[in-house]
């Protein structure tokens, strides 16, 4: 792609960061230089389709090398390309059924190179699949909307989330940030972020539900802001939760971003925890995202 001066520039790309679409321009990315990251971040269907495509291409190339040789493989009738392709698959996958085998120095040489390629690619694929499966991740269910309502007689921003796996996440820690547009002293627009202090940012054992509370007092960046003020400053929130998954024996992370339009003023969350007749705790996930209007003044 060329600009107005005839210079080659990178094609604009659309990437998703925290649920938002960002258009990037002028960044030259080498596909092969960051192949490992692309393999780790691709969706499973894309990853499997890409692996299958590479497998077919490799076999097609080696089949061509066999095909142009002088009968390098035994038991290939009429030298059909498809037979060489099947032999290549057997060799690259190290299956080796035995009905077809190299019978010339040329055939042995190409087969040796393909065996090395097969061993190398199999090891690489095994490592990538293991890395994708073993990546630590937390299955946390975040409420769709933060709410602002009275809590302990003070206006409070609240965000609720739950552990979908119902296992124990030990030493869980939560942090909450607010991002807003401001103007510097030089009159330049600037995107600032503020960490919002929480009444409690640690939990010894996150198993069911946890609600974060940030009091909107004079020290809060939210103090005195109306919904219109949030929209004018393009306010957004980001929650980051980390903890130790006792089942996976690894530290896990979860992240959720909210826009200013997601925040509901004068609402509180519907209670989803109750106690059954036999004394067991019951949690109703079907109402986890539900809120209702709080009659108390904020």
C-alpha cells in the first residue's frame, strides 16, 4: 500500500483490546517474526485449520520431489502423484506402513529430510498444543453492569463477579482502574487512569461470589460526576483479578472492561445468595446480572 508520496506504508489493521476495536496504522508487522504469539492467540478452529493446511502443503511439496525422481519409491504403480502424496504422509507422520519404501539413493535422501521435518514439526505442534491447553485462566463471571448505590450510608460504586468453576481461588486480589479523558496544562488531550481504592481488595478463598466496593467520597475521581460527565470524559473501568487456582496449582488472571454507558446509577444488584431449607448455601446464576432501582437517595 502506497501513500501520497509513493512510499510503502502498512495496511491499517483492526484489533480488539479489552472488548474495544482499535484501528492501527503505520505499524509494520512481520508475520513470521511473531508466529509463536499468533499460534497462541488464534482461536482453536483457526489453529487447527492452519495446522492442517501446513501439513497438506508440506506433504504436497515432498510428494513433488518424489514425483520428479526416477522411481525413487518402490511399489508405486505408474508413478502416480497421488501415491507419492500418500507415501509422503506416511513418512512425515512417521507411520511407515511398509508397502511403499525408498529404493534409490535419491528416495532415501528425500525421505531422510522429510523424516527430520516430520519429527521437528511434530515436536513443535505438540509443544504448541500443550502450551495452549496448559495456559492458566480463571473462569470468572462478571456482572454486565457496574452499579452506583448507597452502601453503609455512602454512595458506592459496586462490581460483582463470581467463580464459575466453584473451586477455590486462594489469595485472590482485585484491582479497579478508571480511565478518563482530560486536558493537560498545555491544552493537549490526555488519557489518564486512576486506581480506585476498594473497601476490600483481597479474598482468602474466592469460591462463589464477590462484590467490589469503591466509596465515592471526596478522594474519589468519581466524586460529583453525573452520567453526562462520565460521557463527556469518556470514562471506562477495568477490573483485574488474580489468584492461585488450587486445582491447576497455578496463578490465574481475569480481566473485565466497562464503558461509561454500562454504569447504572441508583441501582443495586439482585441478591443471588440464599440458604436452602437444609442449611446449604444456594446461588442463583440466572439472576446474576439483574439489577433493581434503589429507592434511597444517592
